[in-house]
C-alpha cells in the first residue's frame, strides 16, 4: 500500500508541474478512483498542493479555504463504475471532485487530440438559490437577495423567508376566499418551499408551483411544471394532489417523490422514494392509472395514452439535484446537456448528429461551467465555444 501511495504522490507532483504524460495521467485517474486511498489521498493532496508552484489556475493562498469542501465532496458522493466507450471517463469525475475541478490543472496543460477544452470568453457561473414569488394580487417578489423576514401577509398565512427557504405560517384567521401564490425558478435558479400544511417542495431550475396560501378544503391541490421534489406531510383526511403540466395527476397520502415534467423532455417521470402515490393521465379521452411502490418510476408521454412503470430504479441519481449534484448515471448526452442548459443558463446546439456517447459519474452543481466543459473534454466530447457563449457539440 505504501509503495502505491508514494507512486500516486509522484504522479500528483508530475501533474502539478505539467510533466505528466497522457499514459501517466490515465493511470493517475485510475488510482484515484480506488477508495482505499481516501485518508492517504487527503494527506497527499494537502502535502503536494502546499509545495506546488503557483499558476493561473492554482494559487496556494486560495487553496486552503476550499480544500476541505473538495475532500469532503469525495467522501460523500459515491462514484460508480459503469461501462463506457471512453474507458476511463468515470475517473475524470473523481479528479474533478478531489482536485478542485480545475484548481489542480496547470494553466498550460492541454489534453491530447481534438477534444481539447475550449474556454468561454465570458465566464459562466453556476446557478444559485433564487426564485420569483407572485402573490395573490399579482405583485411579484424576487427572493434571490431577500433576507430572513416576512415577505407578505395574505389570507390565513404569513409568507416568511427563513434560511433560504420560503415558509408559510398558517396561524391567522381565514375567510372563505382562496388565495393562490405562484413560485417560479428561472433558468439558473433553484429554491425550497414549505407549504402551509408543512409539506416541503424543492424546485429545480426552470420550474414552477402554484398553491393556495392555506389548505382549507377537502384536498391539498398544487400545480407544477418543470422538476420538483416533494416531501409531503401526512394527512389522510385531506389527500395531497399534484397537477402536472395540466395533463398528469399524482395522488398522495404522505410520501417523498420526484416529478420531472419539463416541456423539452420527451416524457414525464414520477419517481417514488418512499410511501405510495397513484399516477393518472388522460389521453385521447381515456384514463390510465398506476400505483407506485418505493423505487418505481411512472413514465408517460404528453400525447400518448398509457403509463409505463419501471421497477428497481436507483432514486439517488433522480433526486441528487436538490442536494447540489449532477449524477449522469446512464443519462443520455442530450438529457445531460439539457440539464446543464437549465442550470447554467447557456445554449447548447449540435453541429450535426448527436454523438454516440454514454455518460456517467457525478459533478457538483457549484462548479464553474468551464470546469464542466473540461470534464466533458476528458470523456471524449468535442465542442467549440462561440463568441456569443453558445456551445456547439461537434461530431
């Protein structure tokens, strides 16, 4: 073990000093993937970075504040080996997480071949917490920079921002009129919401939810678009229902589940994490209905009747977005690019046909877009960044 640790140290030092060959870099990626080296690797990274020469992308004085987060990220984000035409693409994701996704790249290092990474002329920053709240009277509140405190007082409830969440406190008197609020997360934003019944909702970028300020009828009905994750408070006497894009309905008693219903996705996916939900659709005048168990996913197409049910679904890749992670576990290239477009608010197009490339691995959503491009360059993806910031995927 100690000999291999010394060998990793030697490869790390070559990497920092830009003396590493392509074969040695592939070997380094493979060795870093071995999770037996977690503790030893932390010490190595710290030791090597302390003695590393300064470059444009690595400055010793900037390393200390972020090294703990980077090393912590590797410990909490599991990496899973999957077959790939790229051979060692999964190890590139490990390097991004462990070595700071570019902080460890020498500024003059270039990958071999046509997959050389291009850098956008204007830096693209990752998305952040933020949303737009539309109140019952039509007025709007931008929550991106709102501090803790009351945002609005409406029929039966106070809307309060607390630690980056919008929370409804239903402690006031209620009249018979129903007041609705709408929360929208633009591209490049995500936000968390606690509904008046205590149910928690996470909105991914490019999503929305419409809901009453107080649930006082026979059901708790909300309407969503885009992607949302629900942790529903139990109340068997008042069923929780989600209307999805006006076409699909999810009936809930008390559960945790994810709905992906973006208009640019070919299907609507409802994935159950725990509890039980009933998914129903109406297509061409016919109703379809299925009840899901944990680990199952309902898949329906907007204009096609019927619902397909997938079993033994790994829910972690589906829900990881709310915990700040992209998980490209068996995700197609097109779907991965759509996720990046929404989060980084960029435009990605294809010069010709979509490359036949299967992705995998995990990337933190807090990474700058330039580091994400570097990752895709390492897995064999060819692209160009145009002056207007548009990314063109090459054949």
